C-alpha cells in the first residue's frame, strides 16, 4: 500500500473476535474476512485496492 499512499486519506485494519478483520480504505470496506469466511490470499487485498481505488493511478515513486 506504500506505493499508493498519495491517494489514501485513511486506511484502517479493523480486528474483531475469532480472527475476523476488515480492511477499510477511505470509509469503504475493501476486504472483510467476516463476509468472505476466509483469509485473504497473498496479494489479494492489494489487487482489490488497485481495482477499486487506483486503476488509473501511477504508483508513488520511492
């Protein structure tokens, strides 16, 4: 997510009971283990972010 810090106003990881967690970006739920019933696969949350928030955004240059 570091590569997209210039387009994210707020990023929250919301932990719940029994290992449930949500990833919320700018007030929108990006991924919810509670809703999917499973852990995200490696790279899945970033892929969802790119699709929903950064399809036309150039990554932040380091």
